[in-house]
């Protein structure tokens, strides 16, 4: 079992790279969110299988913002640290729709090749 663990971690990293935009856009589609909340939701909804740390999440958020797929705005509250909330843009919604379609096709193709019925 310990032999496969590094490989499983590497596989998870590769899958995360290919799906990061989809995950982030999906979460900010629901409502405006700050980075920490996005990271926690990904971890919670994946039951710990997918995690993002600040060092990898914030560069992704900045890249999505530069591309015009999300927009960030500072939120200030009395007695609390200011936070940057991210919201999806019209262009981001188009990208998200395309990514979801592509992801569904990809999953169907993988299931057709390596699905449980063939294992």
C-alpha cells in the first residue's frame, strides 16, 4: 500500500491541475466567496481528497481574475480583517459551461475505457 501512495498523490495533483478552474468557477457561481472559504469547500465537498493551500490557490484566483473570468472586491467589516470576495463574470459563466461540458465528455470517455464493468 505504501508503494502506491506517492503515485496516488501524483495522480491527484495532475487531476487537480486539470480541474482547478472548473472547481473554483463552480463555487463562485453559487455566490461570492473568499479564498479561504473556496479552499475549505473544496476540501469538505471532496471529503479531503482535493485540497488547495494558499500558495497554490491564490495564484489561481489571480490568474482567473486577469483572464476576466472572476472579479475580486475587498470587503471590510468592523473588527474583522478585510477579505477579497470573488464573483464569477459573464465571461466566466461561459467558460464554466464549456468546462463542464468538456469534463462530462472526458468522464464518459474514461468510464467507457476503464469503467467498473471492464475492471
